[in-house]
């Protein structure tokens, strides 16, 4: 097969030739210069499909939400660099930006904050839903189940208003669900949300207050949570976001779609990696702290170990979120007066890996999960809640992508094709004649 683009420089179409059949297909160019061959007509015109396991070369949609340049280590939400948003914004401000495309005015942000604050409570029946689950349940499937269960409480037919209400409810209730899933695992009573607290402080309070003891929210911790949520807020067409879009493309409602996204995020190659990183660091610490030995294992193809928190499908350079988190890790730990052996090991691992031929040639750099767990631990967040923190942060991104998908006239139900490799037509054998 040969592919050539016409009109070099100003690519407008591409010709694909296979077995003597040629087809000319349009080429689209995004606002940052990314180009894609539109293959919608490929099968109709040639009978052929494309095969792209893991979708590494397939664009599934046009999107105006998040831009990543993985070669240069650039991440922008709606055009704004992540570094600036991380430094200057609040999580709800970033949520508004992702959902509506612009930074909010003061009045818009105040109105949005008030609306979110009003919807943080869970229906009491939903609160009792947690009792049905085992106390040692991992909080990720608990959250996925609870978010799916929200669909049973809000069943009105989809209109602009009910869609808006669902957006607000999901953003508002996710920290409550997350904190409840933690309280459930500890056997402690649930702590209701408090309207006087901001988004992150409210979450910390629901996590760490008890009926016996108030919890004074440390502003350093609340700001660290805000930062973590902002850095996780969106990341274009990753595994969980694609899941949300795929499920939503069948016109499943927002709660059902996001619940599926939470399940996708749980996997150790995706959001579950932050838990794996801490477990890896604990393992290295327990074995005497030999970072070099672990790097050698991660390179050994006969050993299943990977350097967790390293590598990324899109970033072939330092993940900008990891750079921000590394700095924040040092600052937060210094402010809290914590000396972390795990941070020391993480920095050793990074130092060794970044000079190692294997990691250099494979373009493997720290990703967002490499340093986030160390901050979560400093905040007192238990290890099995790390990925739930990621899910709270990713909520506005999932919702923005779902809304964009729903409004996009190009959206069709997601339904990939396959290259069939199984048996060809064969005669049915009666059971007595088999083997
Ligand atoms: N340690 C050692 N080798 C690695 C690693 C790693 N962390 N990541 C990739 N490689 C190697 C891999 O063995 C393969 O080598 P070769 O070509 O010689 O066979 C090559 O690099 C390409 O790997 P891949 O698995 O084909 O790459 P991918 O784009 O499919 O996977 C990834 C991306 C993130 C799943 C992978 O890098 C990985 O497993 N990293 C560790 C898990 C992790 O940190 N995940 C969090 C990702 S960031 C948060 C998020 O968005 O979810």
C-alpha cells in the first residue's frame, strides 16, 4: 500500500493505493497543525478497513477541548497552558473552562460555585447503598457503582435543563461519593458535606473529620488538592475518556457513561498507575532502596516489572504535569515538614532512568502518576484512594468530552470493525461424532 499526500505543505487529500485500486481521501488539519486522513469512505470505496490496535494512529473525533503536543511536552486546556492554570486557577474555574470553553467571569464563577455547593448532598437512599457493599471493597468500583446508581435517582428524559442538572450533580456529588467510599472502608460514619467550605476543603473534611473530632483544613493541603485536581482535569482522548464517549455514543446517559469511564480509569496502565507507583516505591524501600536494581528489572523483557509512572502513549518528552508535581511535591513536603524516603527513591529512579539508554531510546519519561502518589500520601490519602482522586479531577474533562460528543453532528454510535482471523465456514458435527 502506498500513501501520498497531494498539494505538499497544504495537504488537502491523500491517495491510498492497494492491489491496484486507488482512492483519494480528504485530509483534515487541526488548529495546531495536526493532520488526519479522513477514512470514512475507505470501506465503501475499496472494501478495505484500517487496523490500528490501541488506536495509536486513529483520531476518533474532532475536539476543541484539550491540546497535547507529546513531542514537546505541551498540555493546554482550551488554549491555556497547564502551567498557568495550575498556578493561577481554582479547580471549579478550570471545570467551567473545560465545560464552556472560556474562563468564567467573576459572576459566572460565583454562580457556578453556588450551584455546585447546593448539590453536594446525596439522597439518603444512595447513602445507604454503600451498606450493601463489602467494607474491604476497592473504592474505585464502589465509586463506579455509585455514579451508575445516580442514574436511578435522576431519570427525567434528556432536555437541556436535565442535562445541565446532571452535569452539576456529577461534579458536586463526586467528592461526596469518593469520601463516602473511603469512610465505608474504614467503618466510620459518613460526614455530610458542608456548604461553607470550598470544593477541596469540603472533600478533605468529609474524608478526615469524624463525628467525634472536627478537622481543621490546612490551606496548604487544600491548595495541593486543587492543584492535583486541575492537573488531572482533562487529557483528550485517553482510555477512560474514550470509554465515556463510546458509551455515550449509544445515547446512554451521562451517569452511565461516566461510570464506565471510572471503571476504565481503574486499570493499572491508566489511572491505577498512581497506586502502583507507591507500591513499587514501598517495595524498593523494603528491599533496601536499590533504585538501580529496579530500573534493571524494568528493562528486562523476561521480567514483567515496568517502571510504573514512566512512559506514555502520547508524551515522548517529560509530561508537563509530572514537572509541576515534582516541584509541588518538594514544596508540600517541606511546608508540612515531612521527609519522605519514597520521594528520595523516586528521584533516584528518575535520575537513573533519564540517563539510561533503554529509557532514552524508548522515550520514556515520568508521567503524571510518578509524583502524585507521594503528595497524596503526605495529605493522608490512603493508597487505594489515589485513583479515586484522579477520578474526581477527571470529572469535568469526562463531562466536557461527553457534551462535545453529544453536540457533534459527526457523532455516530461507536462501532469498530475487525479483521476476522477465526475458522472459515465449516460443517456442524453432531456431538457423538466429535473428538
Ligand atoms: N517501563 C519499562 N518499559 C516500558 C515502560 C515502563 N514504564 N513503558 C513502556 N515501556 C516499553 C515497552 O516495554 C515497549 O518496549 P519495546 O518496544 O522494546 O517492546 C515500549 O516501551 C512501548 O511500550 P508500549 O506498552 O507499547 O507503549 P504504550 O503507548 O502502549 O503504553 C503506557 C503506554 C503508559 C501504558 C506504558 O508506558 C506503561 O505501561 N507505563 C507504566 C504505567 C503507567 O505509568 N501508566 C500511567 C500513564 S499516565 C496516566 C494516564 O493518563 O493514565
